């Protein structure tokens, strides 16, 4: 059985670059690091790193507000209420 690639070659290259970037961010907590990584992978695949409140709940972050605050402090922008949506 052949499994199709989840990313194209170009998306894979973008993912590597974005993951390197996400890994180099000055984030102390694992929640913020995981959130940055998930957003980076989505950005590579879809050309934008959209995330919803349901996504946030699915990640089961210990402290989602702190993770969002850490990324916001670095200049990342989030629209809407990600805790309730």
C-alpha cells in the first residue's frame, strides 16, 4: 500500500524553515512551543497558520492563555476568542 505524501516538496521545505524558526523562538513553556510548532506546520501546508478554539482544546494545553500570551508578546496575531471558540 502506498501512502501519499502529506506535503509537497515545496511545502516540506517551507515546513523545515518554519519549524527551525519556531524552534528558535525564546519560549520558555512547552505549551507555547507546541502551539508555535502546530501553527508553523499549518502555515507551511496552507500558507497561513489558522487555529481555532477547537484546535486549542484538542491540543490539551496546560495553560493555553499563557501560550497565547507568549506568542502575542513576540508579535504573533490571533483573531477572535480562541479559548471559547
